C-alpha cells in the first residue's frame, strides 16, 4: 500500500508540474504578443529591460529572498541560471523584432529538444521526440520564398542555446531555493538587460503608458511563467521538461492568432496538433514509467 501511495504521489507531482509548464507557456507567449506592440516605441532592447526589471521588482516584493540568502556553493549555478534567463530574454526579443513570433519560437525550442536528446532513456522518448521534431519542421517556413532575416535567425538560435542551459541550471537550484531562485535569477537578468535598454530607449521607458503595458508584459511573460516553471523543475525530469517546452511554437502561434491576428495555414495547424500529441504522449509515458518502477 505504501508503494501504491508513493506511486500515486509521484504521478500527481508529474501532472502538476506538466500543467505548470503549459500554463507558463500560455502566459509567456500572450505576454510576448503584447510586448511586440511596444517595439515601435521603445525597441526590443527597451521592452526586454522593462520586462525583466519590473518582473524582478515584483518577485522581490513577493518572495523577499533576502531573508534566506543562498549558500555560497549554490552561487555559480544561481548566477548561471540568472544569466541564461537574461540572455534568453534579450536574444529572443531581438529575434521577435526580425522574425514572426511563431518562427522565432520554433527555432528557440531546439534548445529544450537538445536537452531531450541528452536525457533520452527509452525508445518511447525518442518516438515522442521524433514527433515533436516533425511538427517543428512542418511549422517552420523552410520552403517559403520569402527570405528570413539572417541576424534574426542567429538571435533565435542563440536564445535556443540559452534556453537549454536555463533548464539545466534551473534544475540545480530549484529543489533547494525554489521560488527564491526565480527572484534572484530575475534580478541578474535585469542587471544584464537594463543598461542596453536605457541606452537605446532613454526616458520613454518611464512614460505612464509604457510602464503600464510593461507591467502587464512583466507579469505575463516573466514573473508568472518563471515561477510556474520553477515549480515544474522541482517535479519533472529535465528531459521531460524539454519535450513539454517543445509545445511553445504551438502556444506562440495561437497567441499570435488571437492577439496579433496572424492567420495560420492548415499545414501549420497540423504541425501544432503533432507537437501537442508529442508533448502529451511524452508526459503520459514518463508518468507510466515511474509508476511501473515504483510498483
């Protein structure tokens, strides 16, 4: 009976963690769609600085992490987590400024997929990974006659690398620090992004309308999703997190449709369904595998 209860507890934890990832992606991509509307006013650097700085303030007030200072041996991983968080935001917003959101996120998600490849332990993992990759191939306009901005592609691939490292560093600090890691990580991200934002946007960042929209973006795109992701990192293995994060292009495309009015082709919708199937299948397989080992 004890083993059965433990098994159920682990399965419930996995499902809660998986739900946190999906909720995080929805919030993050809706926020990104709103953020793109600020680009003509303060630029991508300005939006990134505003988003991370306001999110850092919110998280500091909410969690008060200074009351539980991290141990010195955790500092390298914590700084790495924050640095990857900041650079990931910086690079993907530069990609958003040059590429459609769905394309940029489709490239960025290659980072979590790399984590999947490194953490694959069974044939089932590889099957779901193959399904996710097939969906991404269909989603990206590789046969489009319109050339994609090469600098935008470079930024998107850079964001992908940062996302992979963000997951790995996050796993190291999540169990011990929990939400404090999110707060300290966002402070580090703000310190990375603020200088460039202030230089490029200047006093416009402090206008009431920009601050108001920036606060909404900070909550939707940073404070809420990264807190949810930290909870997920405490409950879900890194390679399963990678497959769950592969749903990001589907969520981004949906956010683009409802917020920006971006219309998708039937082929792109088919890709979205394929990615969603891969994500759900991977989560179910992982939970089943844990149940079998615990029983």
